[in-house]
């Protein structure tokens, strides 16, 4: 098989200082280390996390300069000599978790997202807003040949995150999950995954338009928090079963208030899963209720290699649709500007050839 030609230089979007703007410039093409693959990125989704990375919003140290992006889908064009399970020509995805140590207690239990030595694409190592990017071969997502690489890019972060959150909720087929922020990008994917997993969805968001959207995606009920008089009572009633409330709650909203309300309507023995991260927000709940109703509150953060393959599998089977718009690599800052003004519906995906 002829080896693909790999140039020495390439275009990239580089974070050079907190607050941006991100810099569109030429940089050298990276070389894969022995356990890494070099992926020719065809498409990369733009995630809210990329904007947080650019702005320096998080209490988490970032490399500077760093190439942004962590939802890259493309083709393997080179690999290190230790890589055996991935071949040149395979499709691969580069996600937020670029690598982990594989030997700490968390990695040993496939909890690699909480590995203290985890490397994060577009944050602690160069990400996918470049034509060629490297990732640890064991952590790179396997994407079946023939998959639409533009459409699958958002699954590598947003899809994986909500799918893992649903698994962490412990909700089983036939049970009800409330999804808060159901009309947003993460929410629309969560509704589809929940349905595919046999769960009934109670969608919560603001405005009639989002309600229509959630119902089209298969939500059995919609609660509009902007018009609800008593949100907790309405959610419990909508869940059926004599108002016992939903078995699980997925918190995807970028606001703090839902993080205070969820323990009020979750069913006794139910689980509240925090996924969205409103800046500086606190979770609070009455201790009495938490104890006497045996409520679990937990966080869920991306997913492991197996979760990734499962999330991809649902997509490949045609069960998940993520609406997206294509932009060129030079236009990433424009997407960030729209994000800042909350003007984005669906996801923007960068086409590396544009
Ligand atoms: Zn992301
Ligand atoms: Zn580890």
C-alpha cells in the first residue's frame, strides 16, 4: 500500500493568549510518538469547551500556545511502531481525552477520564483545529469506514458525554428520565440516546419553539420553565406513576437554578446527574430529603473507550441525528463570537479542506 504524502507544514487555529482571539497560522505537522497515530483531520466539531479553553475560564491549567479543538474525525496517515490495532487508512476520531497513563487505579478500572495524568486535546496537548493531529492509539475512537465524518464529529464529545451521563443515571428501559436543557445541542442528542436506550423522556427547557423541537425528537412531555408556575410539581405530575417523579435527571443546562431544583422532583431512590457546568455554580439540596428519600447526586464527565464505541455504534445504526453547519478552518473565531452571543442552534463543524 502506498503511504500517504504528509507535508511538513499545515494550517491551524492556535490559542496564544487567554481571551483570544484564536490565531489562524501555519505550524509544523506533528510526528506520532511510538504509541500514537497521526490523523489527517477531515472535520472537527466546535464545542463550548473550546471557547472556555480560549477564554481561560476554567480552574484547570492549559498549555500555551495550544492548537484548539477536540471533536476531530479523519483518517490515520501514520502510526508509531508500537501501534498494532490501528492501520494507516483506518478512520479515527480524536476526542477530549487524548491519552491517559493506563496504569493508575482509575485507568485500571476504565475510568480514564479521571486519570490524574490525562492529556486533553485542545487544552493540555494540541487538538483538532489543524490538518494533522496526533492521539494515543488506544484512546483514538474507531470509526467504521464509510461513516459520514462531518456528521459523526459532534458524537465524539457531545454525543459521548450525554450517552455516558445516561448510563451513569442507572435508568433502565421503561423508566423516565428528565432532561434539563433538552432543546440545546447536548439536550437534543440526549433525547435521542435516551429513546434509543428505551427510556421515556421528560424534556425541560424554555420557550414554545424548543418544546416543538423536543417533541419531534421523541420526548413524551415538555415542561417550559419560563411559564411553569410550580416547576417541581409539574415535572412530578408529567412523569406519571401518581406523581412520584422521574427515575433520573440529566442536568445539561448552562444555568445554576436547575441544579437546585432537581432533587425536589427526582423520584425517591432516583439519581441526579450533573453534566453542564455553569460558571461558579453550586449544587444544593436539603439533607433531610436526600437522606429520607435516598437520592443520589453525581457528576459525569465524558466517557471511556468502551462508552465511546457504544456512542458511535448508536450513531452508525442511524439512531442519532445531530444537525450541523459547515464552516472553514479560518472561520473558527466567528463561531466563537456567535457562541458568546448564544446565537448557535445545532453544531458548527469545521471542514479542513475549506
Ligand atoms: Zn466538547
Ligand atoms: Zn491513569
